[in-house]
């Protein structure tokens, strides 16, 4: 997990339909139901319906995602839940 004391990670959610993020280091994977992002504060999973990336600039670390957001969670290393195992299992096949 990446924790940068000099970096900054912010999240703004507008009406559960738009997520604006800063401090994004990498977009690991995405589809219309799930995004996995590496941020300054660790991995962030965003789940929902009809998700799509509206804006992305990894140079500035900013990402905008639109769609209906159902769930957002940080995934810590060593966290052993079935949901996380499924997510990483699909990612690292």
C-alpha cells in the first residue's frame, strides 16, 4: 500500500452520481460496475452501475467518474474478506 506524506488525496461525491478524486496514482482496472484505483492513501474500490470515466489526468492525479455509486471502500493489505479476495482474484489472474 502506498502512503505518501507529501501527497494529497481528496474525494468529492455529488448526488451519488459523480465522484471527483485527486491523489490518484494509477487506475488498476475498471468496467461499468467497478473501478479499482491506486491512490495516495491506498487502493480504493468504487462499485456501482453504469460507471464510466468522464475525466482522467494521471499527471495531476485527478479522475472523475460518473454513474450510480453503490459502494466505495479502501482495500488494505492483509484485509481478508471474500469481497476483497474476489476483487483481487479477478485482477491478478
